[in-house]
C-alpha cells in the first residue's frame, strides 16, 4: 500500500517535470517566443498564422460593397451637405461596425486585401470643395486643416491604423480642385502621396447627355492631362458622372481620346443609390456603379439605414477572407458568382 502510493507520487513528479521541460524547450511546433533581435529573426516577430475559419468569420466575397458619397462637407447639414462633426461620426460608426477602408481602384481590380472578417467600404467625395481638403496657416507654415475631410481621415488613421487611409476625390477644373487657387497642385500631390486617389469629374461639370462624343472626350481627357501635369505618371482612371447623367453612349465615358490625350476609366460612378455588387458577382457592371449618399440625421440618416439593412440581411454583406488571392463564398451564395470574373484567383466554396 505504502509502496504503491510512493510510486504514484513519483509518477506525478516525473510527468510534471516533463511538462515543464516541454514548455521551455518546445520541440512540438507550437508558437515560439521570438528572441529579441537575434540574428535569425532580424528583430522581426515570428508569427505563425492560424488557418482562417471561413464559417466562423462568415466570409462572403460575393456580397455587396458600399461606395459612400459625400458632396459638401462644412458647417451645415443638408441634402447635399454634411457637417465636419457628422462626417467624423460616420467614420467612427463604420469602424465600430466592422468596416475598413479600401481603395476604389483595388475593388475595381478585384484586389481586395481587407482583413479577414471585416467589410471593405469605399469613400468618395465629389466636386473638390474646400471642406474636403483645406490648408490653414500655422506658425508661418501651411498645414492640413484638422477639421477638413482629409484632416479627419488622417486623424482617424492615426487613432485606428487598421481602419486604413483610402478615398477618391473627384474633381473638376472649374472650379479649381479644393478651392484655394494657390495650393491646388500641392493638395493634388498630397492626396496621392497619402495613398489616396484623384478621380475625374469632368472639366466643367456638364450634363454629359447634351454633349457630342468629341465634347465628352474633351471634358474627360483635359482632366487627365491637368492631373498628369501635376503628378507625372499618375493615371486618373475613375470617373464620377456629374449629376449622375450618362452620355448618349456610356462607352464614350469609358474610354476615348482628345487631341492625342487618351483616357480609360476602369470604373464609372453614378450618383445614387444602392451598394454595389461584388466585382465577382453576376450583374456587376463597372461602367455604372451605384453609390450610397451620406446625408440625414437621426432616423433619416441614410448611412445608418444601410448599415442596419446589412445587419438584418447579413448574407448580403461582403465579408473578406483576408486573402486577396482567394474568393471565399458560402455554399448558399454560390449561384451569385460570375466564374468568368474569378481570373487567376482561387474560388473557395464552403458549407
Ligand atoms: Zn458633382
């Protein structure tokens, strides 16, 4: 009896020792604590990636994406205007509800690298008003006004780096982009340096259905030339239709040439009024992409209406699998996929 109890104690002691040894030597292949700045790891953290559970994160890359649209951002709220305060709130709401900024061009190129389990959202601003981007003088230097849209976007990105810093500003030649005549070139450069985009909104903001093909081409090509002169090599390749009005033939808006200046828009954006289809969904049409306008307060807040709509219809919401090279779709949404749009990517259907 005494012996047996002694043996049991020994066995427990030995097991305990092995467990401790196991933890410190770690030959089991589990995650190791990286040694600080050892020559092997160059000071970088070694991260062993856990496989993503597509079902758990509810990945759905054939779901819909919102292209949000603001016009005036300023002191007053209105049908075509948002206050600075409400704009900041819009961004905070998006962040809290699992949305992350993605560039319009990345979506159009079906190159969405949003973190797994989150929903990409596109920000667009029409008409290049000063509330979008304003410089102010501070200690003899011109700095970004922290209250304008670019200032707020930068601040949000500093507070929440995983939110991202992506937006497209659709500008005209008349009036001059972002209104401060002496600084418009600096601002165009700065938008692009920050990793955001400048989009085409035509030279004169005309109703394109009233124009001939040559007049449409002139409106678009001269904008491409204007921006390229400021940022050589930058290709302006997205268009927001003024008033949401199409030319007589939509192809005139997609590509053309005027006096040797070519333009090719990989996306043409409407003014209204729904989320867009995934770039791999049947019926996706980059030559007329709908947008969701952000306006209204309280029960009339149009952004909140759409966010609630996706909460009530979660199967319609785009949720990223975190890997731009794979397209993950739940089995019950499979029929929405346009397989001709998958290209080089791997389609993963899961149950
Ligand atoms: Zn406009």
